[in-house]
């Protein structure tokens, strides 16, 4: 069944879903075009173009990605960019339909779907293809001066947008979360009837946004083999059982991103060891044991393979977080 392009979440697409190409992104009705960064459609209210999605893929030097918030540079016509370097030759215009559509979505407070591509900030980008990272709101727009001047040295003005990720409760539910929400609603409804309360109660599903698909891609790459100790745990069904561990944890107070460069494939034991600081990873990727677990040696260095590259910012955060909490349990 064809999915109609709409503003906001797309049915059947959840945060963390990965797409091998822009054509797959288009096929899922997440974005309008195969090349442009800004996607737009005509608003049913008045037929004017409004933006529904953007791709963050390293297209402009002034883009500034911080996972939950970003500065995004508007679009330019092809003739306004150097075909070899992508550098702007002249200022951007708010009358260009892409920029006007994104500006109109800001004015109408429409959410924007954000996709990150493999050429974006290496801290947050997928190693290949494109990943849907949820709904964002445009919080501010402005005309700014690009950090790169024109070839003749004159200033280049750009259309710049600030975006912030919407709360988790406004992001698309996974099938499991959807069923849990339905069960909660059913139980609450039964309770309301039993207690004879005619008014509906507000029921919320507390969520910590976590992409099963992103973690699974990392685990599949290692076929369940732990990157810290080398253990490959097999169940009675012969399948490998491993866990996806975030080096910089999600949620308060860490606010780590749920992206491939922040995820390790580990066994359950090493997951606990990582979470409690019993092991940390040094700058040279060696594994430092801070609390010995008998019968469970670690590897000398973190194992990586294929496209998976753990970003040093996350291992540095994890290491400093635990080192700043003293030497309790540190191996002699």
C-alpha cells in the first residue's frame, strides 16, 4: 500500500530506521527528492509550499550538528555553487522555494523530519546510507554571514535555521511501544468504567528514545561477538545473543546519542562492566580494567570491524566520567 506524504511522522517508519540510498528514502515518502536537502509539499490549507523534511549530509560548511539541536543552512540553486567544491558563489535567497517552504513551516509551527546521511558530522552520522532521526521543530530563522566568503572575498549571506528535537512522546512509536500504549489505554478504560468516572484520564507512556534498528545493525556486524572480551554467547537455538551498549549513556545526565559511533556490541557481563565503570577505553583504544572480574578476561584493545567506528569523543566522556569518581575498584 502506498504511503501518502504528510507533515510529521510517517506510518510504519520509526526513529533509527536505516535506508541504503536516497531512492529508498523517497520510496518511504520521507523526502521529496533524490538530491536536494530540503523537501516540501503543498499545504492542504492554501496550496503554498511548506517543508516536511531535511537531510543533514555535510552539504554546507555552516551546518552545525549537536544531535538534539542543530543549525541548518538553507538551499542554493546549482548555478550559485561551485560544482567541484560545493562552495557558495553568491548569497542565498529567501525567495527560493526550498527556503521559503522551510520558513513557512517555521511560521506555521510544522514539525520537520530529519534524516542524517553518511557524509555528515561523524559523531552522529550513519557509516553508510541514511537514517531517520525523528521530528524536529524550527525554533528560529535568520540571515547570517557564511564563514566562507565568496571567491572575490565578499561576504556570503545564508538562510539559517535553528532546529531542536521534539520530545520523545511526539516521536513515532515502535510496534512494541504502540502495543504497550494500547494495553495501558485498555486497562485505564476498564478502571474508569469500574470506578464510574465519566471523564477520560490522561495516560502517558514514559519513553527513553532508543532505536532497536540502530543497535541491531551493530550487533549483526559482529555476529554477537563481544568487542570487549571476545565472548560469543550462543543460545539453545544456536543463535548469538549480545547487547548493544551505549558508551556515552542515553538520558540524564549524560544525553548520549543513539547512533552507531556510540554503540558497542557486548556480552551481558561486559555491558554491566561498562555501565558501572569497571572497564574504560583509553585513547589508544586499549581496554583498562578498573575492577577485576574473575574468570572473565578482557581483550587488550577494543575490537572494531567493517564500517563500525566508535567515536573518540564518547570513549573520552565515559573514561573521564568514571575517572573523576575516584579509584574505587581500580585494579592494582
